[in-house]
C-alpha cells in the first residue's frame, strides 16, 4: 500500500485539492444564498377582519430594510380580462374639516391624517400599513371611472376576484420592485386568497414588468 501511495502521490494530492476546492465552493454558495435571502425584499399582502365585503387589506414590510411604497393598484377580473386602477391616494380634492382645530394643533392634525389620504411613503422593516376595506376600494374605483367617463369596471365584475399589486423602491435593488396577491370569492361569497404566499417581483424581468406598470399608472 505504501509503495502504491508513493507512486501515485501527485495524483492523490491533485484529487484532495479538487475535493477541498469543491467543498469550499459548496459552502461559499450556501453563504451567498443565505446573504441573498436576507437582503431580498419581501412584501406581504394579507386580508383581515373576516371574509365579507368589509374585509380589510394589510401591507407588511418583511424585508431587512425599509421600502418606499410608490404605487398600489387594484385589479378586477381574471388574467384574460383585467382592469386595474390606482388606489395609492384618495381623492386629492377631498376637503377634510380642520377649521375647528386650534391653530397650534393644525400642523400635527395634518400630519396625523396623512395616513388617511395616502399609503405612499417609507415603510420600515417589520411595520405594516392598512390599505382599506374592500367596499371602500370598490367605491374609489367606481369614482375614478365616473370621473374619467369610463364604464364602471366593478359592474359585471363584482368582487369575485381582486388582485392587489404593490410597487415599491428597495435600497439594495435597482429600479422598482413589487408584490401582488389575488383574492377570490367562493360559492358562499366569502373572500379568500388564491395562493398561500404573496408573489414577489424582485428578479430582473419581474422588475421590468413592475417598471412598465409604474410608467403606465402615473
């Protein structure tokens, strides 16, 4: 055995070196995947408070860092025929009554009601923001359609299927990222998510799709 090892020492050394290199590559890949998984943005869209038309939607930031929510779209219908409307902001002409607020409290009152008129803005890691109730979202979509002299997309579509798309900016990613989740009604009229998880759009081609949506709904 000893003479055979001495005879093939060079070959054995090369084999050991290759095996060591493969082990290092394997562990380096595990570390890289773990790093990417931690740095990857993750937005969760969920429903709460029941399954009726009064159900409310919640947007949570489960990323490692803060995100900036730029646009939120609500789409009615299935993939073959889908109508999307932007619900990021409420009606900008809506006049909130602040005349009765004392002068020194007006600034804080305006800041306090900022979350009531828009979901746009930074969202810290581990924080969430409420998008609103389903019936309110449907009413806003109807108001937008009437303001633009368009047919009401809710007529004939109902709330049988609704998809929520969030377009945001994440510090470690170029361009915009996004997330979406679809909810559908069962035979009893109860609203449930179609998939267990929220679909994330953080890859190269997915971000290009989000960029096109962002440009379309300015």
